[in-house]
C-alpha cells in the first residue's frame, strides 16, 4: 500500500517541483495526493513525514534531471499543468482527531457579504466537503442596538452563499436561541465563573485597567443568582447590569479581563427585527458565538486573525465549563487594491445615502461583483489561491480581472458599442447592407448577429465612439469592422465626419479598425454603462444586443466586458466588469 502511495507522492512532488523552479512544497504535494485519494484524508498527519522525506529527495535533484523524468514518464503533464493552475488547500490541522469535520460561517445579517466574508465561507464550506463533513450557517444577530440585523439581509446573505457555491447543511439563527444562552449564563453563575456587575462603565474600566476586581466580583453565588434572575425578570434598565465572565485580571490585554457576556437592551426602544421586544437580556458576541461553536459541535473555526483576542476571551469560558476549544485557524487580512473592504465603512456610505444600493459597483460586496459580471468561479479561484494563510494579502484588480477574463472571455457574446458617439456620413452605398459578424470570433458555433444599414440615396450615417475622433482626424484611411474602408473628412470640428467607401481595399490595408453602430432607431439601441467608479457612460449598440437577457455577460468590442443589468425595448443598462 505505502509503496504505491510513495510512487504517487513522488510523481506529485516531481511535477510540483518542475513548476516551481525545482522546489516542491510538501503541503501542496500532500494536498494533491489527498485530492485524488479521499480515503487517505484521515491519515493526513501520518502521511506528512513520508511526503516531506520524498519532497526533500526530489528537491535535491537538479531541475534539469526532474524535467527529463517528466518528459519521459508523463510528457502530457507539463502542458496540461501550465494551462490549469493546480489549486489545492493545505490539509486541516488535526483532521484525523475528529470522526466528522464540522465548520461554520457566522455572518451578522446587518449587511450583505463582501469579498472578505467570502473567504471564511468558501474555506469553511470547502474544507467540510473535502473531509466529507458538515457546513453550518449561523446568523449572529444578538445585537439589536449597534450592529442591528435587518430582515432583508438574512435572505441576501443566503443568496450570496448560494452564488459562491457554499450550500449549507444546517442553518441556525442566534435570536432563536436566547433561552439556550440563558442556561449557560445560569451555569456560569452557579459555578462562580461569572458575576452580575452593576458598576458604572467608567468605574469598572478604572478598576480593570489597574488589574483590580470591581466590588461585584466577590459577591456570593446566591447574590449573583438573585441579580441574574432580576435581569431575566426585566427588573433592570438598559445599562444597569452586565454579566461578566471571570478571567485573569492580570491578563496583558485589558480587553480580555472579565469580559461582558450578557447585557440589558431596551428592546422597546430598539426592537429586534425578528423577535421584537420579547427579550431584553442579550448575549454579547463572545458568549453567543463561543457557546454555539461548542453546542453545534464545530471542530474547526476558520476566520480572520482579528478574532484572536476573542479566542483568548472565550478560552476562559471554555475552561470554566470544561469544554474543549475547537481547532482555530486565523488567516490574515485580505485587501483589494484601491477598495475599502471594511463593512462599517460600506454601511456608512449606504446609510449616508452616498451609495444607494448594496450592489453599487464602488463596493466590494459579493452583490456588486456579481452585478458587474464577475464569475463566482473567479471568487472561488481567488480564495483557493490565497487559502487560509496567516499573512496579509493584497490582491490587485489586474489579477482578479485576469482570472475572470479567463472564465468569461470564451463565452461572452461580442457586440459593437459606441460611447459618447459622433457621426460619420458615408456615401457610396448600393442599397441596404446587412452584415453578420460572429457572436464570438473563435466560437463559430455560437452563431452570428445581424446589423443592417439602410442608406437613403446611397448615403448613411454611422455612429462611432467619440474617443475615435482623433483616429478619424489623423488617419487617411480607416476601416469599419466587418464592413469596408473609407477616407474620413472632418466636416464639423472633430464632431462630424464624412467619407466615401473605398472599394476593394481588402483586409491587407493597415487602416485602423473601428467598431460602429447604425444611426437609425430600428437598427440600434441606447445603452447606459455603469462604470466601477459610479459614473455612467452613454452610447449606442447594435440592435441585436436587445436579444441578450438580464445577467448575460457580453463584451463590447474595444470597450470591455459588461453584464446586462436591465433590458427594455428602448434602453439597455449594463455594468462594466473590466477590459
Ligand atoms: Zn462591578
């Protein structure tokens, strides 16, 4: 058994080494092996030393020798690997310790998901699938005051998850689970692991910053239980009582010391969107999230490193309760060049009315990326490329666009679109002209479009992009794509041109090639393109564009890839993706 596996490991290691200047990566090699042998996943930890030994041996062989081995044994692998960049995730830590891997994504439904959230969702989902485990979605909506949930976002988040291919096995909503948290609260108080603090916030802060207990910390269990019951019986007002979990008062981080687990929120004033004013004792993040991770049997938490302090806090509660903390993987920050992925900033822009929709192209939300024409596969490929690395990653739009182009370029239908058009009046037509350019230059099976030009007495006006005015002014001869050459004459200070068809110029001419659109209403359609910076470009496209449904991703020739946002008989609205 291990001999056969060794041969496979060697092959994966050699192929990996050849792709990376002779240095194979043991984690990638193990990932490749586990990708092909699901049955070995539980033994990942045992296999790692074998993989490491083989990788070491392979890496000490010269690159030249490795290339020769590949050429002899697996000649088709080199070209294949160059085309399909191999994507693997490193194995999960201690996966073999658990009979079933359980992961979760835990969004607060106070906004839609953004690119950063997609990382937690995709990694958690894909690891669960990789190990034949379970993936849970948990809506964390226990802050009816500051991070208040909104009803519409529960469903929008579900749509986002479905879009990026993260189907969940179970769903929980924390606002349904308050009695469960109350039970844990009672247990903590009875174990003298928590107390009800009635201090004013400043008083408590002064004490805790000096590593000193507040007077409530030494209350008897009986007094605490009395106060806790008073809380549950609505006898405190907002801000009058807080349940705190006992930690180490000398912990170097004051924010970890005796953290708040429950508080009173006046839900008459700020009702919860799902359960209204029914409850006024609310668990704080670390209590609710920590309790659920344990009760739902989460084995691996995959989240950003900003949660490291939360883990420190929750570990105290886990110790009080005799629970074992799940395996926690904290990845670094994900940034995208020139865009703020901070949820609070995006929400502020929406609240202030600077941005009216959560899918505005200026936002880094999944809804915005979807609206612009990014494929969910692009998002998945990106997340797999960066994986759960602890280092911060900044991705460039160029990279993201290149990944997306690979996916949409082979399928996007091509159309002519002229932005801010100017007119060119052409003479020399011999009646109505119909041309049938292909919908895709390399995919004849996709079919053709039809563009009609209906001249009056041999004369017709075509529209070209305003940007091409310079070409018309400076070039003696210009070609209309799929049409003919003509010699442009400026007849209106760069805004209007005329031209005579040049017969028999063939395709050999070096004339610059412009896209064009008929000027007659029946043969074109008005188009508005919403750009990534929120501006709008207006123009016209050939009439056949109206056959495209909403959500179609198309390419406007010499302009860029766009997604059809709306399509009515008079106007097509599109969102710009990239060039
Ligand atoms: Zn106190």
